[in-house]
C-alpha cells in the first residue's frame, strides 16, 4: 500500500517502514563512523532498555548494540502492522535493529508489552534468564500519557499543567505554522499526584526491585533514567509544573534504588566493608523533537528557536549524539558534568548563557512574519516527520510498500554490515 503521513494534533498515527529503517540506519552510521576514542565505550555488555520505541531510548539501543557490541533486550509498546494499516514507528524501528543485529550474530530481542504491567516485568526476567542470564545496565526511558495500575484497577492520567498559578505563554500551531497563545489552568492536587504516578520514579523502582529479587542484575549493574530540565522559558511547564513534581520524584527514586542495591551488596556472601556504591543515575539531556516533547505546550516553539541558535553556533546535537556522549563521558567515563544533586548533565550547550540569551531575545520578538527567519521551524517539522519515517528525500513515498516491512530488498547498509568482518572493540578489557 502507499503510506502517507496522517497527523492528528501532535502525533502521527501511522509510520513508513522504509523511512523508519532509514532513521535507524542513519543513527547506526553515525555510531560506526566515530573514531575508537569517541565511541560509547563497551562499559555494558548486557543491557535491558525499557522504553526503546524512539527518541533517547531507541538511540541508547543503537549506541550500545552498534557502538559497544552490547547484547540488548528491549521493551516497547507499539501497534503491530496489518495488511491494511501500518505499524507504529517503534515496531518498525526495533524490528530493523533486531534484523541488523542478527546479521552481526549479536543478541537483540524485544518484548512488545506495556512496561507498567507486572506481567511485562516477569516476561523480561524470564527472557533474561533464558538468554543472557543477567544484565549489567538497565535504561529506563518510558514516556507515556497514562498508566494502568492493576493492583488498584485504576487508570492514572498525566496532566501537563503549571502548579500554583495558571500559565499563559506563546506556542505554535505546528499544522499551520502560526504563532499562538496557550492558556493552561493550574493543576489540582489530584492532577499533580496522577502525573507523579505516571511520569515519576515509581515504575522505575518496581522494575529494579523485581530484577534484583529475581537475581538477574550483575554485581556492578548500573541503571539510568533520562530526564529534561531546561531553563527560564521552559521552567513554567517543566520545573514549576506537574512534570516538575514528577522529576523530583525521579530524583528521590534514584536514591531509593541506590539503597536497594547497596542493601543487596551488604547481605551478600561476597560483601566487604566498603563505602556504599552509586548504582542509579539520572541523565539530563537537551531539548529535542521527540514524540513526548511534541505533546508539551511551549516546547515546539522553544525547540524551533533553540535549533536555530544552536545550529548557528555549531553546537546542535541529536538524540544519538547526546546518548553517545552520556554513555562515554558520564555513565562510563568521568568527564561529564555532574550537578549539585548528582545528575549527569549533557545539556550544557543548550543552557550556555549566550545560547539562552539569544533564544530569549528571539522568543520575545517572534511572530508569524519572522517565524522562519528567527527559528528553525522547518528543521522542527523535518525531525518530527522523521520520527515516523517520513520526509526522507531518498524514499519514494508514492511507491507501494509492504506494511509488515518484509519482502524489501536489502539496503546497501545491510550489505555493508554483512561484509564487516572486524569489530574494532572486540577483545577490549572492560
């Protein structure tokens, strides 16, 4: 069938299999092109990635699999294709990663299940036991608008609202490319609590507790959850808002996980009296076009301005560049910035005073007439469509394709992967 983008509000409800393959291959190409001293380092050899549909979770799987030869198990929750309807992008993304990893004889399997549910945690544990036996890295990158808690038989819906006072701010109608105003009422306490339930650290802790109890974490296993903080323009919707409360809960959860895993070490037969270790990390990343950020008021306009300014200053990075730097300098290195509460920071280029001052200046000046002059709205839209496999010049979107992503001739990329006989990091001492 011929697949063209179908956009509803801030989301594209379909995806193009060839475009999703192209998106994955572009990220793999980047990782493979890096010199050895800039690769994401093989600090992890067996990783569980919870939330790998797209964005930073997907980039983590790419960086680990094709930059560090890491065996991965991924958890994502995406619609599978039918003969009359495409899959959602995450399904195509991970199917392609699995196929390419298989060509390299690299273990790479996935569970297409709701990460919030107990049965998903049990399924992941069983898969780990049956295959790679244990994991030395757990990445938590789940972004969802709501969560069902089976023990309560209750749905919790997140609310993207300010706390304390209502908010009126600039925004952009991404369909029409027009500046608009968004009015957001202050959240109720119930909305704050529900947002923390969905977007806070509770499920991350449940995953680590379940994995630890099942004995599938290595003694040195690390875990990281990704977050965004931002600066002055985004603070009313990120810091002083329901999301901000969820992020504080995420910080507290990292401490709880450290305590959990240090208790495990202290009760181990191999325990020696040493200072408690750091196991759980929060990784702070920059603002980028993701399926999550596109849904948050204020962010599309802010990101469009930020893209323009950072590209002009030659400091712009995408998901894959950010994740490679987070792994190389932070999680498995010691040159990453660490803030006062211990978070790993790779958002320093975005928060640079010169960058933020210029973004703020343009924020106040921007209107419908100068939108494309002051911002990179075109780049925002391009990255948005790339999330769903659309907008690649090399792909003929008027050509009929198989919605299952099958019966597609192997790309030159796949042929190059098959011909690759030497792994530059194989045999490194870890």
